C-alpha cells in the first residue's frame, strides 16, 4: 500500500488540473455535456480523486463550474491558494 500523503498529493494535483480545465469556457461547456469524459480526455486522472469529490464535480452545472472558476481566480490572485506540482488551487 502506498504512502497516504502521496495519495493526497495525487488528488490535489488532479484537483488543480480540474481547476485549470474549468477556467476555459469551451472546456466548461464540454464538461457540462460529458463530465467524466472531458476530465479523462484532458488528462485528469479521475481515479486519483476520492469518490465523493468525483461524484460532486460530475454533478456540477455549467453555472456552478463558472462560479468555481471565478472563485479560483480570485483566491489565487489574493494569494489564498495551495501550490501543487501541477498548478495552484484555491485554499478555502
């Protein structure tokens, strides 16, 4: 069995990939039509995300995705974020 902190790190990296993906209007529209397919086709390893997170994000509407993308931008711009090896995600 792997190091639990590595699993957390993998999940955070994939969450950063998701945050980057939803920053694009085009990809938000794709995600709205096919959430898991869009994640997979854009390099997000959905298996690294906990089931509860995967289920939650797969159920988000386009407007909810847009709100999350805006929140991500504001939080990163205010230095209220967490760096990962892939990118930065908002810290709430």
